[in-house]
C-alpha cells in the first residue's frame, strides 16, 4: 500500500460527502457520552458475529483471540471518535481492510457487522443525549458519515487486495497452463528477461542443448547458447523484440554442451507481465537435418561441377604431364655427373608428381561414391591396412595398439573403408615422427535405435589445435606445405556414404578421430 494515494482518495470522499471541521467537532463531542458504552457494544458485536459460520472459519484462535479482537475494536472506536483524521488514521483503516482480506473474512459480513455497530452507537447516543434534538441529529449524521468513510477505506483495501490476488491467481494459472503447454512442446522454448538473461527453457531445450534449466537460468542467452559469430545479430533481434518488433523464421545456430551446433528456426516476440515484467519468448524449430540436407544437395552440385571441370582438365593435362615427365628423364640422362642441375630436375619432377596427385585427389573427391558392400570384420580390416604401411613407416619405431570389438562386423566397401583407415594411419604416422604408438579401440555404440560400433584412432602427437578443429574436415583446408586439404574431406565423405559419422574426439592427448558405423544387419 502507498499511504499518500489512499489518503488522497479519503480526502476526495470527504469532499464528496461534504465533511467539514464541524463534523469532526460533532464526533469528538459525542465521545464523552459514548465512550463508556464501547465495551458493551463490542461485546454485543462479537456475540453476534460468532453466530456466523463464515466468521468462525477465520477466528481460529478461540476465546484468547476473541479477547484480543475486542480490545482492538474498543481502541478502534476510541480512535474514530478522537481523530485526528489524518494519513495515519486512514492507513490504519486501510490495513484493517487488508487484514480482513488476508484472513478471508467476507466484505459483506463486515458491512452488516458495522451496520449493527452503527445502530448501537446511535441508539446509545439518543438514549444519553440531554441537549436539543436538532444538535442530536447533526451529531448522529456526523457519526454515520464518518462510519461510511471508514467503510469506504476498508472497501478500498478489500477491492485493491482482492484484485491483486485475483490477478496473481490468474497469472499463476496462466503460467501453469503455459508451462504445461511448453513442457510438452516439441520445440525449443526460451523466455528472456529485459537484460536478455534466461528466465526459463523447456525440457525440449534441455534435451537439445544437454544443459539443465537451473544451469542456464540467469545467464546471458547469446553468451550461453549462441555461437560467437552469430551473437551480435541475435542480440539485436531480441532487443528489437523487446521494443515490440516481432521476428518470424529467423535462423541461428545453438551450441550444445558438447560444442556441436544445431540449427533452429525462431519465432521471437515480446510477452507482457511475465513474473512481474515484460519478457521475450523465443520458439525454435530444430531444422538441423533440413540444413544438412540442403548443404549436401549444394555440395553435390558443387562436386558435380568440380568433377566435370577436373575430368576435362585432367584429360587435357595428362599428355602434357607425361611429355614433361619424359623430357625430364631425357634431361636427367644429359645432366649425368652434374649433381646441382640434377637436384633442380628432381625438384621439377616432384612438383609434377604433386600436381598429378592433386588432380587425382580432386577427381576422387568430386566423383560419386559407389560402394560395393560386403560383411567384414573391422579389426581385420584396419590390421590389414596397417600391414600395408610398412614402407611408409620406414625405419621409425611406430607401433599399432588395438583392443576391443574383435567381433565387430559391418556391411562396408572393403576398399573404400580401407582408404579411411589408411588416411588416418598416415596422418598419425606423420604426427608421431620417429616413434610412438597409434591406439585403435572399438566399442558398441547404439544411436537412434541403430546398432553400431565406434572406432577410435588416436595418436600421441601434438593434437589438433583448438582454433582449427572446426575447419579440419573442410575441403582444401590444410596446414601442410604440400598437402591438398582433401584427405580428411574424402575420408569423411566415405564414412558418411556408409551411413556413419566421422568426428574429432577428445583434445586432451594427441589427435583422436571417432568413426561410427552401423553394425551388419543392425537395422532401425
């Protein structure tokens, strides 16, 4: 309650009923006659009120409580007949009404009880009055008018508190209905406060992000859930939503606990009076699979164009490369016993070899993958590939250590999947240098209702730097002076063509690549 507005309303009511200082004097003059009757009136008041079941429901303290209430009512009457009728007086009356609402006492019962009290006061006034009847009428009207003003303030408290409670109850019911709705929704739902901190995320959002509601509450939405490069745009959208500008079909990424990203299509709008203030509601549909499908379609178009271009280029260039190679061999013969010139020739030959290999890798990357599947044991496959790398390992002391899933079988293209392990092993050998161990492990890993196996290939090298982990599978991305940047891109395409996934594992020790493949006859 704010005292001043209530007092101002009381003053307006006084003016409305024509309350003057003369009325105040009339009421004060009656106190000398009536003060002695207050205890009997209060006794009658509570005897009668105890016959009402509605009153007995809120008087739960028995006779001790009633005794206290009687003393309070006597003091209330003395205050009414004494004044002053200032802000403190009005606030006391308002609190009386508020207390009645708090304990659940009906306003109608208060009104009739006050009517009985009024009748008793006026009857006693008439009985004890010794002066002229005109003055008696004036004093009686002043007392009645003051009681009406008191009741008006009590009624104001009733209405104010009742409306507030009704509004709170309605808000709670609305929030409960809203929560029931959003908790069952198959969309990511987020509610943000004005400072763009998270007030709530629904269970779908918890599942999608692997973050709990309690973990994210109070954190900055963009900082917590949006990829760094998209945060400024998202913050601007939310800021405009608070200003009343809704957004529909807005796409952004959402970061999961694992660091992976999902794509969502958002509808964003302002909502009023959420937990006593405005908020912004974000409803996001997970469109990750659609985005991936679009990327695959676009990639297929690009690859088809690259394939056509490279096929033509390779065809036109093959003869030139062969002639250059033949000319270099003749030049080597002519430059016998001239080591410096032979070194230059050898450099040219290596460059031509690198160019030829680039043509072949680009052609392999762009060409459609056609698999000749057969059931094979994964451990036998990678061990067979490892045995073919003796020449590549040379004199180095690099060993293979493998364990687990000796029974793991999948329907795969032996040659294509062998290329996957060859690429990963060759990268690991390059990372280790002269000595070290490449660890291969395998374990059952069922995903989305499909039986499968996860194979880990880990080396003990320097690992993949954090700043390039998101780029390592991109075509033509390489950190090697002589690399084409297609080895891991091709490897990933082959694994995905088998219905599997290829990803980076833990960055703790060396580089770890995780291959997931569906088991033979795993089914959906």
